């Protein structure tokens, strides 16, 4: 039997997931800069894009809490929600954005929330 989630717990999960997303993007970015010290831009210049996390269900305490906090929006497909750029990475490299989105989705799945990382090249 699933335990009912409170709004406070939902926002704590979101905070944990955002932290994981930021750390994953920073780790990937730092590794790239370490391995490519002569890169002027500090990231690969060929793969621009963005990423988001699709949360399958737009119902329930978790989804409602994120919507009320302005952290998630209705998914473009009309089903569920999306959290755009959860790592808040300020570069253009889709790889960094994807690393953050995957980390965010992994935390949500750990808590039993159906979520997947998605991305698109620009």
C-alpha cells in the first residue's frame, strides 16, 4: 500500500531531484573542461539543445505541489507534467542538459514517481 505524500514531502523530493540534476550537469561539464582545457567555450560547440523531465501523471500531491510552486507545467502532449531544464544549466550543450534531466528523473523514480528524461537538439 502506498503512503500518502504531503506537500512538504513532495517539495522535498523536488529539491532533492533538482540538487541531483545540478550536480550531474556540473560533474559532466567539469569533466569536459578538464579533458579539453583548450576549448574556448567550456563545452562542446556542436550539440546544442535542451532537456526536460516528463512526469507521467499530472494528478496527485506531487504533481499538484509542483504546479502550485510553478516548478512544473502541463506537458505539451496534454498528458502529465514537464519540468523544463531541471539542472538549470546555463550553457547550450544538450549533453549537460540531458545529464541533469536523467538525474532528476532517477530521483523521482526512486520515490515511485513515473518520470522520464527527454531532450531535443536545437
